[in-house]
C-alpha cells in the first residue's frame, strides 16, 4: 500500500514532530536563530522539492511529450504566469496579498481534506474553511509578530484591524469554531466514518496548539514542511505509481527534483546577501513570501488539475 500523510507511521511521526515543535517553541519563545534554521531546513528538505517536479506532473496530466514544442508550452506558460503575478505584486501589493492568502487557504485545505471526497462545491468551501483556520489563527494569536511581515509585504497594518486589535482571543476562537462546524457539517451530510472525523478533530486540536502557542514563522515552517509539503510529495509518488511512471520512490523523487530544488537557492542566496547587506530580516521574509506566492500560482493550477482528475476517477459529483 502506498504511503500517504495519513499512513500510521508517517502520521505518527508528523504528530510527534509537531508536538516537539510546540514544546520547543513554547519553552524557547521561538528565537530568531532557531526559527531561521528550521525554516531553512523545511525549505530545503520538503518545501522547494514538493513543487520541483511540476513539469513531470504536467506531462502526465496534459499529455505533454518530450519535445521542444511541449517543453516550450509548459515552461513558457509557467514563466508567463509567474511574471504576470510578479508584476501584479509591483503595481497592486495589497490586492496581490489578498489573492495569495485566498489561494493559499484553498491550496492548503485541498491538500489536507481532498481525501474526504465531498461533492465539489462543498469540498471547495471546506478547503477554504481549513485554509482560513490555518492562515488566520497565527495572525489572531500573534498580531504583533505578524504585523511587521504584512507591513513589509504590502504595507498592511494588521495590528489595527477591528476586533483583532481589541479581542484577538475571540477572533481566534471564531476561526477554530467555523472550521469545526464545517467539518461536522461535511461529516454528517456525507456520512463520513467517525475514524475520519476523529482524525480531523485531533488534527485541528494539534494545529490549534501549534498556531496558537508557537511564534508564527516557526509554526508555519512546521506545518508547511511536515504536513503540507511532505504530504504532497507522498501524493505525487502515489500519482506516478498509479500511472506506472517514475518517480515512484522517494529516492527517485529527490533525484528528479534536484535541479529545480537547487536553482531557486541560487536566487535565495542572492536575496539573503542583498537583504543582509542593504535590508533587514523583515524585508527578506517579505521577499521570500512574495517569491513563494509567485511560484505557487502555476503550481496550484497543476495541483488543482491533479485533484480534479482524481475526483473524476472516484466518481465524485455535485
């Protein structure tokens, strides 16, 4: 049986790692050096690699061949989307940030909950609910720490938002509550087994502790690396095994992902040097998030196609 993020051994390891991060982050306060080290480790081990074989996934999904014409179609389209979104960040940073947040909410929620196989409309609402919980909770839990990042990204003043400024705990409770309600509705209306509901209840509890008690960047690093990126890598291995193609093993995956994992680090090295010499940590973080946003748009389109194909095979209908 192909391993997924829900396989007992993988799931147990992810939970253990998350609980360790909660203890470490709570005890140490998530110092800058520790957060930087963990964030860098996550980006190297799973973050960059998880999207580094999009060209192979697209070849399967869109029936692209190993020709110059089809290579030009993929890489040209990928780069055009990145360039257009990058330009949008320059002219409309607030709108771009909003698009990125909604896009990330959907993308994270889809990766976490597509296995519930809800009808399409309900599934998408459930994904957004999960993403709102994941993205909103660290903001509500630590508005003062998130404020400099949002300010550097798009001059957005998080600390001045209504309710968040005066009743952050109420906002946090609302974010958790809306997602618990969405899960209950989905479970009841679709007859989901209590094992699935119980697993997600545990997930929500652990992630609430993570995002509610650990500094935002450290919490994001743990979720992004251990939950999202690792989960996506395992789903890709499952996808290629189903199609009888490579990469079908973790070793083969990292071999195929090596080039497009290493190349972004050349740019990140220049980014680090530039911000250390002429800028600040907040500027580097802001630029890193913008780069992630620009790379996420074409990546998410490919992932959306992958999950839609899976929905068709599973016979999931509205």
